[in-house]
C-alpha cells in the first residue's frame, strides 16, 4: 500500500480522488491547510491550476515524488517541465486516473 498525497482545492473532486485511491488499495493523504506536507508519500495527485497547487507540485518534484496532474486547464510548458507521470484534463475517466496513479507509483519504484 502506497501513501498518496492529494492536492485538490475542490472538496467534491478531492473526495472522489480519495475514493479512487482507496479503491486501488492505497492510503490517500489530505493534509489540512497549514499542516506540513507528509514526508513519506510515494506519489501525489495535484491540481496545478492555482498558485497553491503549483507550488506544492514544485516542492514535491524537488523531492522526486511522482506526480499526477488533474486540471481543467490544458498542460503548459511550465507544468510539463515538472515531468508529471500523467496529465489528466477534467473531466476524465476514472479508469484513466487509476492507470495514471499506477504509472506514477511504478515510475517512483524504478527511480
């Protein structure tokens, strides 16, 4: 079981991400605002479309945590420089999210 950080500002989407992560047999981590980021995560699902999510993604990338981006915005060169394992544009199929999480975990295991 992997610990997967969820960085999604919208509560309804965040809840859906938590359900999918748990259904895959992993532990979703959703820190409260102001809490330090957990240091022992194996991957993260992040909405990089706002400043907070982008900064979170940059910090996680610096720690070599594999990233899955989920956004209503298309990928930009700035975001692709962070080398996410997947970039899913909302709305996306849940099976695509499941594959993306598995791919991110596999890329982290091989790093």
